[in-house]
């Protein structure tokens, strides 16, 4: 076989392998960018109702606990605890590359605490490569009841004594944020966003949400809030959007932050 023929075959094989790598595996990133959005309420938010403290009232009753299923900043209308995560569907052939800085998170431990008879954070974000520590900073006993759906993640319901913690692992992502509760204190509710990439975030007290170090390219994201469910008809730039099942496609550009601006969510979207 002559040298030219050999070079041609090698080049063809390399091209085929590269194509297969994209079609069936992880796409190599051609740069990195970020996604940013602010969620605000369109209309008047309902007042947060006081919670009924039926267990350990001498301790839990001193914190003035209120319903946190919808948390709106009265100063700017920002909605806290809206979750967004990169979504790869069953028919999507390319998975995102993980930024080297984020890959280091696999050695870190995500934390969810029982603090003042509430979950902190209320919406926890966990990458399946991480371990999670469920803690109890209170002086009363709590239990972590995690209602997983994916069969690869057995449900857990475990007591956590005062001042102690337990460590747990989730083997697979969950399609939706999964509920967390405490059977001892029935008003305690929270959710876990369990994904197989670190590209997920939750909005802060001003409604701001940022997902950093995303690979450049077009990606789909799903947006969810515990009371509203999927955010499907926000108003962005004065125009009502159609995000079926909370899904929006965004192009991430190298070295840039793709800012969706303000996404207004109608007050009527939140269940009373």
C-alpha cells in the first residue's frame, strides 16, 4: 500500500471516529459561556401564610415560619427558588462537555440542612457525581424523606439526630425536582434537583439565576417552580413565550453571557 493511500485511510478513519464521538458521546466544547435570566412576578403575589407548628412547638414555634412555596421579593418582584437545568432529551445524541473547573465538583459534597425546622436550601441542586450531606443543625430530631422516582435511586427515609448528619449518593438523574419532607414536622417541605451534569441552578432572592461555564452551542433548558410546575408561558421582552414543558432553547456563545433578560411569570400561574 502506497503512502498516499495510507494517509487517506487514516484521515478517513479519524473523521469517522470524530463523527461517532459526537453522535454517541460527549461533544468537545468550542469555548464556554454562561446563561442568565431574572424571574419576576407579573401581578400581585399572595401573602405568605403562617405555618401550623404541630410538633415541637416550644422549639420550632419560635422561628415565625411561613409558607415558602412561593417566595417573592416585595421590593422588585423577584421570584426565588425557580430552578433551571440543562436538558438532554432521549433523542438528543450529544451530551455537554463538563468544564474542567466544574469537573472538580465531583470531589465536593453538596449540603442540605435541617435548620430552624425548615430545609436550607429549600431547593437543593445535586450533581450525580457528588455525595450529599443531609445535616441537622436543630436541637430536635428530624428525618429525611426523599421521594425519588428513578428506580436507580432507592427512596430514603432516615432519622437524623440533633447536631448530626448523614451522607448519601444518588446514582442517576431525576427528570423533575423530587420532593423532600420530614414526617416528624409535616410542614417541612423542599425539593432536590438531581442531574447528571452540573449545569443547574436556582434563582436567588431577587429572582436572578445564572448557569456558568456552559459549553458553547445550542442547548435546551427546562425551567420549573414548585408551585407553578413547569414555567411554560413567561413574558420575555414584552412577548408571551411558549416553553412547552418548561423547555427553552438557548445559544451559548464562547466568552459571552447569554442574557434572557426579565422573564415575567403571571401571578395566576402559582397554585393557591
